[in-house]
C-alpha cells in the first residue's frame, strides 16, 4: 500500500483503531470470566479474517499469499498467538487501563531483544528509557490499591509477558520485511493465527449462549475493523509522525474502564503508566535520531563533497 504522507489521516485512523481495540477489550473482559480464552481467541481471529483478507487481497489478489518464508510466518503467528493469549487472559484479572499500560512494555522488550536478534548496539539513552519503563511497572504493581488478591499478581506477570511476546512478534516482522510485503505478512498472520486457535478449540470449547455468541462475533468484527484502521494509519504517514497516537489506547481504556466497570485508576497506576509511556516515546525518539544519522552517513559516503 503506497505511503500517502497524510499525517492528519494517519492520526485519525490511529486514534479510531485504538478506540476500537479498547472496545474489543471491554467485550473480552465481559466474557473472559465464563468463556475460555482460546474460544475468545478463535472468534477474534475467525471473524476478523474476512476483513483482513479483503484488505490484503484488494491490491495484489492471490499473489499476496506467495511466500518463500512460511516458517518465518509461522513463528510470527506463533508469537502473536502467545501475545494475544496473554492479553486476553490478563484482561480477566486486571482492570483494562492497568492491562493496557503494562502491554506498553513492548518497546522496552524490543530494545533489549534487538541486541541478540538484530545485532543492534543499545547505548545509554535507550538503556535509561528501558530502566525508567520498568520502574513504571514496579510502581503500578507496588501501588495497587486492591492489593494482589483475585489473581492480580498473576495478571500483572501475564500482561508483562504479553509485552515480551509482542516484542518478539515485532522483531520477527522486521526480519520478514526484508523480503516480504506488509500485505503478505498481515495475511499469513491472520490465516495462521486462526488456524492455531482452531486446532486448540476442541479442547476448550464451551457452547455459548445466544447473547454470548453475539458478543463473540462482535469481538472479531470490531477487532478486524480496528486492524483495518491500523493498517490505514501506518500506510498514511511515517512512523515517527503517528506512532505517538498509539498511546491513546491508555486514555480510551481509562475512560471505558470507568464507564463500563467502574474502575477508577489510582495515583500509582497513573504515575507508573506515565513512566512507561514516556519511556516508549523516548525510545521512539532515539530510534528516529539514529535513523537520521544513518541516512546522513549514507548520503555523505555517496557524495563526500555534500
């Protein structure tokens, strides 16, 4: 999909995408107490697949399925499945805003894992941001007003693990992007994640009521629409211009968590979330600085007189 360099469009799509993802989280949380997580994952993938397939196939048709790196796609879908499991399971144990904030540890893990995965050199600026981000996790955990009852400690651990698996997924996408288009990566991700959930479904299936079935289908449709908006956002402008809007998900989660579940975040949760978000934004800033330095260095080598 061609880059349009339309920052306003990209920002609006990003805001809408994360609003819908938060709505999906609300539906997941409402069902997670009595519907198995694997079943939630199946409906999320299966009913989002038509939306994702329409996006992926509209440009290049069935050629989008052509790949020589099926193993890489399978690894990417596997890590994505684990990240989704952690996200859905932690929603059953934590307030939405808290789960969302802890999931933003993903850029911290990407920074750490890029060292062995991509051979990157991480210097003091990004290491400092990583430390600040994990201090934010400790602040959220230590400042819980309700303590660690009802599986809250497990929920925090699983939510952070979700950030770790999301980081693996991000790095695998970077590796695949060297030879595969974003359309091919997205389509194989959706197909394989649906397949993984389907294989596990017979072991966890619980026949839903009519009301639950409607909500399960909505989870897939809303998630698919959010995925489409996210794809449009990334296709509309450069990452540096619209990535900060992805943190709007925390605002949506605070608002809907309060409106639907009556969850009011405490000062520790807000403070810890702020540390995680600031750390993520600073890591993004440093990555943009490093990219500009590499581009300037490449231009200098091509034209020593420039």
